[in-house]
């Protein structure tokens, strides 16, 4: 160790210089000793010893890279493993080292570079600003606890999590809590009471979460916690009861859990994953904890993949319209068909509507897709008319979001008129479940379409949301019995619900279609009960255009013309 | 002889050293210490031993020292040597060619030191 190292006085910041050239050491000492306490080390090993000894007081290290025995790289590498030394900033002094050297230093945690020859003022300013940066951030560490909840503030929490993940190999879980209805509840209870609730929640969670390390307040009503990894399905039961009984149950709290966090991911990403898992269970009353596990992650990636490809897919006509025939219950003849959409994804292959429709309903893309399907159906009908097939009416689905399109009815009518097709070739399928908020708007559009000659089919009838008032409000022409009614009847061999639905339709002068009909027994029962049309695998699966047209031909040859006119 | 005149005599960069060391007194202090610096002996020994890594380290150290003292020409020559012997980099020059740079460095170094020594004697 250098004999010249002074006793450290408290008012000046202490600076450790690690440099093998005596000349350079002395120049630096001369330049900096007015402003700093200087510790000198003539090689890396001595530097490491001095740093360990004075780690509490050293504010910054100036480090040369090329030294015998222990190089600057070795020094930085060793420093990362020394407790209490990791956060001491290092400025690397270079005589224009290569870019590779500089990158390696940065990777090993260096904060900055100073090149030789030293520009005294520039050097002093850099040293001061780096020391300041560290001290302000460690000051933040001391004071930045959220006053209301006692949790760390967001930045401090993320910083601490990052430190823990980088310096240890242990397994951790991350949990986010979110009060789903916080805004509404704070309006109802007022600020004081909701603040009190937030504090109680934070404290209960700090106590109730097992092996907890620290908690942070990420936003007004979102908290985040880091804990040692717990095995098994502990979270749902523990978190459901964490608040006890004396808290207002009207605050709905959901949790997102990221088990076994990936140490390589930034904490911000981890909290995003947790909140993403919360979003996934927001609408589900029975679920308290959403888990962001491997499977969920894959699912998220798949969703991202699908969303990335949807616009391109529409442009490249990867969405294919399939037609599922509807047959007369009493005569063996096709009377209509429903247009259904499938996606032939260039990379993921065939994707069913059960996967992408809910996704597109969430992200709003469904409106573009629905309009695309309308146009495809128009083309198909026009094509059939042109080649001389006797086409049957096709029903096309509308989604709830479609009704937000201004002048939807006018747009559909204009589109159909552009292809010069009679309106009676189209049925519009709507579902009662979409009549949750803007029934008037939906009813108005349905009326316009109905008055213009389109038939309105009410899909999913009997699936659980039935408000009978909608039947007249929406100008329903055809009632479509939900698959569940048919399955239920098949299992229980009890068709009474189906019977009442058909009677209801008859009394309101509506026709009925049963979908999901798979076997002869169901078809026979429906015939007896007076159902008008049957759709399902019993007759045919949904067919692509190239199979649908031959299907039409086959029935055309066996039937007289104008058959559907007689029916509708 | 003033410090500035000394720098002119040794082909030093006076404006450059002024940025490092703000006063002539300080510059004088350190330029005299250059006489005691032994790094150049390390370089000579490494050259005799044909020790590439030692050649790099000594040349690299001289590059920094000379740069800090505003001895730009010497620093540039040392830089050429350091780059030639940089670890994990293939050599690009013949032994004769790099030998010529080393000769030039040593000669210039000798002249510089002689001039500084005369300056010291005149004080």
C-alpha cells in the first residue's frame, strides 16, 4: 500500500486512483488533491484492497485499464462480487483504448471514460456529476417511501428489485395488486376513506404475503411486491383472505403473480407481466389471482403474433369465408347458409374463429374483418348469380363494435347495392349478448336493415342472456336456437326448452333455426317440434367456396326453383 | 528559458499541457519528473527480450504519460508501438518496420530528455 495515502478527512469526497504509471498517478494527485481526498494504488490488487478497506468513504474510482498483474478489467470484474462495493462508480481512464475495450468496461459496470491527456476542468466536472448522481439516488433510497402506504416509490422499488435480481441467484416471485374498481369506489367513499383503504391494503399485504422482501407503490392503486419463490397454488387462497372481514368488500382487488422471475428481465417488464396477468382475469368474478407462467407467456406471444399479422392478413386475403348450409327441417333441401370466417395464417397455419374473434373484439379489428366478410359474401353471391347457380340467402354476422360504425346500415346497403344484389339474399346475424349498453343504437340499425329487406336473425337464443323484449325491439325475423339448448336436450333427452322456444317464435311470427345439430335423433325431434331449419354437422360442416358451390348445384338439380321464396 | 520555450524546443504541445496543468510552475514540476520516469527502460528491456505483452504495456503507459505532458510526437510514436503489440490482435508490421518506429521513439526521447536536463541545469 502507498505510504502517501492520507488520513481521510470527512468534508472532502474520497477518490481512489488505480494507475500503474507513477507519473500519471502524480499528475492526477496534483490535479485533484485540492478538491478530493486521494487514495493511490499502483496496481489493481492494491486498488481492490484499498477499496474493500475504505468502501464506506470512497465516492468514486479512477481506473487505468492496462496494468500488470491485475488489469482494469480484472478489477471491474472482482469489484462486482464485493459486497458494499458494487455501487461505487468507476471512471475508466484511457489513452484512446479500442471501442471493444470501452464496451467491455461498460459491460463490467464502468460509468464513464476520461481520455489522456486529461482536461482538468472536464475531468473534475465528470467526477463531480457522477458522484452527485450516486448520492442523489442513494438519498432517494433513504427518503423515497410512499408516505401513505409506507411502500417504496415506484423508481426506488424497481431499482431495488433490479439490484436483488442482478446480485443474487435465488428464486423470486413478483406480485402486483390492482383495485379494479378503484376510481368508482373512491368517488363513492371519498378520498380519505379510500386512502385509508389503500394503506390498510398495503399493510395487510406486507404482513400477509409469505417471505416478502419489499413492496412498492407502482401507481395510485397498483402495488407490487417481491418475495422468495413459493411452491404450489398458495396465492389464490392466501390473497383472497388477506384483508380479513372488516374491510369494505366493494373494493374488488385482483392480483397478478409472476412466479420464478427471470433475472435477466428488467423489473419494469416483470411488473408489466404481472399487470397483464391481472388484465386477463379482470372480468372474472371468481378469480382473484392471474398467473403469468410459461403457458400464459406463450399465449401472450401468440396473441402478439396474431395481432401483428392481422392487417397484412386482411390485405393478402388470408381470411377465408366458409359457408355452412342451413336445411329445411321437413324437406331435404338447402335453404340458406351462414358465412363463417377462417384464417389461413402463413406461419401459424389454420386458425379458428374461436381464437381470433374474441381477440379482434377486444382490439377493435373485428369491424374491419366483418366488413371484409360482407364484401366477400357479396362477391360470392354475385359470382353465383353470374354463373347461374341458384344461390340461397347467406347470413352474415355483425359484432357489437360494428354498431359503433357511423351509418352502418347505410354502408351495408350501399355495399350490397354496389354488387346489385337483392337485399333478401342477406340475413344479418346479431346476438342478444351484445345488447348490453347501446340497445337503442343496435335496434335502430336493425330496423333500418329490416325495412330495407334484410332479414334479422337472433343468434345464440337461449344461451343465457335472453331478454324477451329484444325480440320485438330488434325486429327479429328468425330465432336461432343456441347450440347449448340442442346439446342439453340431447343429453337429457328432454326437448321441452326447445319446444317452448319454437312456440315462442311461432307466436311472434318468427322462424326458427337450430344450430349445432349433429345426429338424426336431434333432427327428428326438431321436425316433430316444428322447427323450420336445421344447421349443423348432421347436414354439413362449413364449406369453403370451392366446395360450397358444388353443394348448391347438387341440391339445385333435385329441387324446383324459387324454393326459398316459398319459405321466406 | 521559459516553459513555453522549452516546449518549443522539445516539440511539445504547450497549449495542450496548459489544459491539463493550469500553471507553468506545475508544468515545470512534472516535466522535470519526466527525467525520473523509468517506463522507457521497461520498453527497452521488453524490446531486448522480444516480450510482446510487455512491449504493449510499456508503450501504452508511455503513450498516456507523454500525452499528459503534452509530448504529442512521442505519444503518437508510442501509440503506434502499443497498437502493433496490442494483445489478441494480429501483428500488421514487419519487425524492421516496427523496429524503425522504436528507434525513432528512442532517439526523440533521448533528445527530449537531454533538452529537459539542460533546462533543469539552467534553473
